[in-house]
C-alpha cells in the first residue's frame, strides 16, 4: 500500500481498494512481484493516469507475468527439476506429508530459494509462484492437447463442463500412459495432465485457481469463466477436486466426497467434480477404469465423478 501510494501521490492515479487487496493476495508482499504487477499494468498494459487501477487490471497483469515468464520467474522454475527441490515440491503439490533423511535440508534449501513460505503451514510462497509451478510442470502435456476453446462454449456463453470432462476422459483413455511418462513430477502426473487440459481450454477466456499444500491430500480447483448476458457480465464458477488412489490404500472416494462437500460449501456452489486417478499397480488398464458417473456428497449434493 505504501509503495503504490507513492505512485498515486506522484501521478494522481489511484489503486482501487480491491486492486490493493488482490495485489497483496497474489504476491504476499514479495517485492519483485509487487513492482512487476504495477509495472505491467502501467507500462505494458498502458493503463495511464488518471484512470484508476482496478482488480481486473491486476488480475490481467498476473496472467501476463505468468505467460511471459519474466527473468525472475524463469530463474525459479529452472530449479524445479533439481532433486532436492523436487523432493519438497512434489509431495507439496500432491498434498502429501513427506519425510526422509534429507528432507529438512531440502526443505530449508527450497525455502531459501523463496519457493516455500517462510512460516507454517508448509505452502508455496504466494499464488503467483503456485500458478507458475504447475503451469511449467504441465507445459509439455498442454502442448499435447489440440482441443479448441470454442468447442466447449454453449450458445449462452457458459462453458460446457460435462463435454469437457467427456473429451478429457476419451483422451485419457487413449493417451494417458504416454502423457504420464513425459511428466517429470511422476507422483502428481495425472493431476498435472488434467490441469493442463483445463488451462488449454480456458486460456485467454477464463482462469483456473488452484489450492494445494502439505496435508491436504488433494488439489482443489476453481474454474472462473466470465461470459456476457443480456443483463450484464457474469462469472461461471466450477469447482473440482483432484485426488490419487495410491498403492496400499483404500478407495479415496468417501474422503474425497467429504472434502469436496466442504470446498463447495466454502464457494457457495451446489455441485462440482471429483476426479480420482488410480495409481495402484493392480489397477485395471486406463481404457477400462476411465469413466464418468455421478455420486452424492454427505450433505446431499450430486456431483460428477471422473475416474481415471
């Protein structure tokens, strides 16, 4: 607020309160990111004084920074394939608790890099880094998809989520094994592939918000899709939860339904999607185990269940 207030004092260009709040939420005060967001809005997007800077401007600036992968962000993502960084980040993305002989040293190294927050609970430092990490790790998978966004847009402008899931399930049945082998973070490969598919579809038209962290046991996604109606602009929100069925564990469906229920309650949504990827050695082939059905949460919400 102090830094942006200096700009306002010098130029007369104000930041809306919502823009300030979003800038803090996205950066958690990381100095380079705070400056980069403002630079993107003012100098690159050319939102000139005295036009107020809004939350929508900041949101677009965030997307531009991520897509451009500026030097600072590129230097961070280059570290993701280092073994000691991977040993921390892979379980973090998967939502699993991890330990080992080198974990404490690995964790401190990753924290010193700025990838992990300096305080507990264990999490990626800020939402921009969180987004950059998964987009970089899923970039190769995203290039494998040829689907076109307009194919999934309904006549009223909303996204056809069921059609998207059907298309992904078909693609997963045919090519899932090949895609899995090409993802560096193998333990979270299915989740990264699905996120790559979603990013491919909404890219440029909407947003995919992601939440993950140690102990969560899943990745929560909220797809936000703006569309126009006769009464004005609306935002469609679709919630998804991604889970893995690991070797030696029971079916995560009951727990997943509880977790999705809580996520939907928080977002004030009546339905959502639960995706469960079976990683057990004894699991049936992808062509047999992949499918879409419905299930009911403990509170009575009917949700879409994707198994793969």
